[in-house]
C-alpha cells in the first residue's frame, strides 16, 4: 500500500508509476466546435503539467506561494494549469476569487484585452484544440503559451517544493491548502469515477473532480457545450456531475 500523499507532487508521482495505470484516460475534452475532442492519459497530462510548471518557474519566475489567476473557460488546458500550479507550489486563483493581486494571469482571447488594460503579466492561450499559438500578433509583453510551452522539459523539479500547509486554491468560498486539495471528495463516491461535467476545470467542482479522478484511478470528461453533456456522458460511459 503506497503512503498517503501529503502534497500534489506526491500524488502525481504515485499516479505516474506503472502500478497506477498511467495509460488510462484522465482528461477528455469536448470543445464547442464539431469534432473537437482531446484525450490525455495520466502520462500525457503529467507531461503537459511538467512543461507548464517548468515554464512558470524557469521562464516566468513564478515562485512557491505566488498567485496565478486562471481565467480559462472549459478546455483541457484548465486541468493542466491546475496541476502545474500545484506541482510548483503556486496558488491557483479562480476568476470569482475577488480582490487578488496575482503574480500572473492565464487567459484566453476573450478576456485578454481586460487583463492587458489592467497592466497584469499575462500568459495567453489561443484555446485551440491542439494548444497551438495565436495566428495574430499579441500585445507587447503578453506571452503566447502555444509558442513557448512546447520547448519546455518533460520533467519538472521544484526549486522550493510545496508543503502540505501551503495555500493551493482560492475562490469566492475561500482558500484551500495543498492538503485540503488532496482531501477533496466527490459526494457519494468512494472508488474510481469517470465523471462528465459542463463545469469549467478552474472551479471548485472542477478541481474536486480532477483530484478525485487522479487519486482514485478514475477520469474526467469536460464538455464545453452544456447541451451536449447527456450525449457525451452516454458516449463516454461517464456519470454526469
């Protein structure tokens, strides 16, 4: 029996070992456009987490304890950014968290002008299905995720590893520590769950589903169009949440 993880990095290390079935689907995303579907195994998702955490630490100078505002809609990059923040020890901040002064903002095209106008440091994503770069030039100083993330290393080591009591999540309901995040549960379920939801990953429900799926051997299905949720859940043999 593996020891109980006390930080997200511990949980991630456990779930990428062969005995934990890292080839299972962890993140499946259905976009709003016809045919948009992306599926990441635990291994593939962990690789994206490592690249993104390396970008945060090595290129953007984000440190343990810094706040990163994740202003992202339903997209497979949402679970990636959650994992990257927690692996580094940064605090993932939801858009509804209220008055925060984040060290960095991660956003899509829709809210990019607002964050630029506010003078914030911004990493922008085109939100394409394949995570590619923007086709048009971005405002000066804005980092294009699709341009810089691919060259990051496939393994990540934090210079200042997170601790169980470090804050990891902030929203309108308050702040959760790393240990609190690991204790998130999906009501009424004890074992592996393949959960389908129209909630955005960067929400308390989204974080709950992701951590539960990772730790229990389950998976998540994210649906950008709420009207398609019943259909997608039936196709993926998932429980709606």
